[in-house]
């Protein structure tokens, strides 16, 4: 099978003589090497990872598809020499991630036209949005860590704990059992705080009959997971049960509709229509979902504005919600991978209402 660098070259063929990748995650995607600095310079016939002395030893151990070079003090001259050696007249840059200041810096390389259009970023987008079996395995391993953390938490979740207590329990379990990092700062909210989709945990105490909303994830070998569950400590009211049931129905409908060829907007509308028809349309303010991979928010996106069509290998969250300010909120989030004829759910825990 072609390497990622070979796949990138195929997408750039005839459009640029070389490509310069500086974004940390794109660099990791192409080389498998995690670092906070460095350059990947890709030509049709060869690719180079140029990296400083902090990482050079590790890079020479793990990077297989590039020639590894130690970064010189005059890195622009080093890059220019390589471009001239390979006869490159044009070089594609990452329009989506490169700052104007850095892009201007590279224009100082004489004799090479820097392409600041969407060519390189679009090519990397096309590659990164279609997950390989290896990538899916890492995502599922990260998801399993998160689900194990939730299982452990539910054994001890009780009235009297604070939101911070809940967040720390989840974080510690994921870290203790092998997470490279947290996908993002864990959200753990209770009572009226659950009406804030991205609220920040504080010292609010869980009371009997409260909803507890938790949004969390783990990172394994660079790949993220993402889960939201809303549980009840004690017995919920009839209104709480009703709203939870509507959100669950909306999620089930969207999952059933997720397949190749459906647009992000149409997938969003499937869930949104369920919530709107139940009379809560104004209480669902965010989009249905987003891609997950090396970043916690990446493409494709399921939102009213997105016309991009889902394709096999895309990973996208399905996370409808209803938020009633001053009362409570409910969000249920799973994520799926689009298959040839539908989708496969990557979340193993059920979406039914759990009361502890």
C-alpha cells in the first residue's frame, strides 16, 4: 500500500513541484513523529524531515518514509538548497494552518514560487478525513479508555460530589490506564449547569435528582476519542425523562441516516427535525457533530452550513442536545465511522438513561 507521502504526491502531481509541511499534526500524520517543531519537505522523488537536535535521535529511530536531516542554523538556506537541488520552481504551503508571517518568511527563498492557495491543505484534508484501519484501531483504543473511565466513575458517583470531583475521577482513570493525553479539558456539570453545553466544572455539589453531564475523551498514539453522557443521580423528573428520550431518539435517527453521500447539513437536519418537532428546536443551538482524529475537532462537519458529502472512512460525532437555561440540559454523544453502506458505531456504551 502506498505511504501517506506517496498519496500526498499523487494528489499534488502536476500542480506543485514540492510541498512544505510545518503544522505539527500534519507533520506527525506524514511521518509518525510527534514534535513541536520541524519541517517535512516533499518532492515526487524524495521526502525529508528536517528537525532540530532535541528530536533528531528519536526521529532517526522511528521515521521510515523520509530522509531525516538535522536542522541547520540557517534553515531557510537549508530548505532552499534542497529545493534547488531537486529543481523545484513551485512549493505548496499550508493555507489553513500557516500564519501570514511565516508564509512571508518562506518567500525569501529565491527562485521558488510559494503557493499559498488551498492546494496543500486540501490534499492533506482529503487524506486525513479518510481513516485507515490502523487509525481506527487507535481511535477505538482511545474510546475504550474513556468508556472504562466512565464505568469506574459510575461505581462511585453520588450526591455530595462536586463537578471537579467528577472531572478529576475521569481524568485520573484515563491517564492512569495509558492515555497519552486528554482529548480536551473534561466537562463535568450538574444540575442547572448542564444547560451550558461547554460549561466549566467548579465546586457545585451534585444533589439527589440532578442530571450530571460529562463530555470527555482520551488520546492514544495521537488519536482522540470523544464521548458525552448525561446520567441522573437518583430519580429524574418526568420532564427530565421526556427530554432525555427526545435527544436519544434524535441521536438514533441520525445514526441510522449516516451513510456515504449524505451531506453534513442533511445529517444534521435528521436529528434537528426530531428535536424541532418535539417543540425544542430553539434549545438545540450547536451543530450535530464533527470529525475526530489527530484533532478533536476536524473535518468532516455535520452542521446546517456544511454541504460536504460523507464518504467511507470518515469519522464523525453524533451529539444532539437540548438545553433549558436555569433547569437542565441533555447531550448524548457517540461517534461513527462511515462504511460502504452505512456506518459503524465506535462507541460501545449504550445511550439509554442511566440512574445511579
